[in-house]
C-alpha cells in the first residue's frame, strides 16, 4: 500500500476516498478536511475565539489540536461529570494535552462546582443519564462561551456521529431535530454559535490522527453509553459502510445539500416564545430552563 500523495509506504487507508496515506500526508489530509469544512460551511472567521468542548477522547483532542495548528485561538473547556473511574481519567487526558500544547483549559466540575453528578442528577430529575448529561453539556458550554466572550463553541462530532444521529432522526422523522442537525448553528437569542469542524473526518481517522500525533486520549467509552441507541445506529451504518464505502458520507452530505433546507422551518418554530430563564438567564421556552430544573431536583 502506497501513499496516494507521495508514493511512500502508507500507514493509514481511507476506503471512503479510495486512498491510503503516509504519516505526513495523512496529517495534512486531516488538516485539509477540517479547513474545508470550516470554509465550506462558514464555521469560523479569522480572529474568532473558539471554545472547544473537550472530553479527553480522541475526537475532542484531535479537534483542539487541529484548530490550534490551523491558527485559531482555541481554548478548551472540560466538564467533570462525576462518573466514577471515567471522569478522573478523561480529565487527566484533557489536562495532559493542554499542558503539552501550552493551551488554556477551563475545568467545570459538576460535583465540586454545582453540587451534583450525572448519575445522581439524572435519577433525581427522572431523566436518562445521557439526557441529563447532554442537557448539562449544552447549557454549561453555552454559558461558559457567552460569559467568556467566545464567538463559537466547537464540538468533536465526526462523520460517524452525525450520520448516526441523522439515521435516528430519520427513523423517527423528527423534523425539529432534523431542522437543526447542521454543522454550524449561528448565534441566536442567547445561544453562542455552535460548530462541528470534524464532520468531514470519520471516527477511524480521528483515532489514527491521535495515534500518529502521539496524543494520549481516553480509549474507554463512558460506562453510561451502554444501551445508548446511537451506538446501535453506528453499528448498523458500519455494517453498510464496510460493504459500500462512502455510504455514510453520501447519506449525511446528501441530507445537508438536499434535505436540510426543506426542514429548516421546523427548527425555527421551536425558537418561538424563547425568554431568559429567571434562574440563570439562559434562553428557554419554559418558565425556568431545563438545566435549572435539573439542578434543583439534584440538590433536593
Ligand atoms: S458522556 Fe454523557 Fe456521553 Fe456518558 S453520560 Fe452519556 S452523554 S455516554 S457522549
Ligand atoms: Zn436556567
């Protein structure tokens, strides 16, 4: 197997592109894919400050590394979820990376700073752990970005993640979710801009990127992910992708090009009636926002 770009011996193959690369050309391929996603979808302007949602896993650390290399002012925010074994190890990976790259990392620890953890909070609020966790992440990343004067929050969602979420939303024809399943969500009504610069890279590519860049990431999945339906959707799509490389990319980018414009209105309807939460100032359509209700239930 030879590198497509320079004909040196290849170390990674990318079946979707019918290509293989040597280390240097693969790292350049990753930077190019992220640069193309940022430019094509108008994610970030030069000089914009980015807050990277850092979990300590391969995707978020690859994203942070790539944004720094592409010259963006990118700081990290790590959220301690209070999940035994997993949280301390993931925090350590995030801190080690920040130290190595001399990058700024902010840490918010749910148990220490807010008085609850995800396992307890989700039970108290009668939510599934991943639902309470997702809600907490969205709220805390948005408020930290707003308070810190950042222009955007960047998350490490890759092509596999986006295709799996899209698959789930299509199976349920959830138009409101489909309407906002975009690689960039502009800033509106108290929400900071959200961007997903890794959508042109697969999970396998972000893992290979970290290995070749010698980035130590936490390999273990969060123990709460067992039974998560996105994992089942990923498995189903992986089975198809093995036989027909390129299916995930065709599914996701075809959606963005041909379907997303048709369902954009469904997401707009949801934003009607937004007002600031009296507890935290975040935009909500309820009397108090879902995060404030989660915190109140967890502390009760
Ligand atoms: S961290 Fe949180 Fe994930 Fe763990 S509790 Fe679920 S959502 S699985 S990305
Ligand atoms: Zn609130």
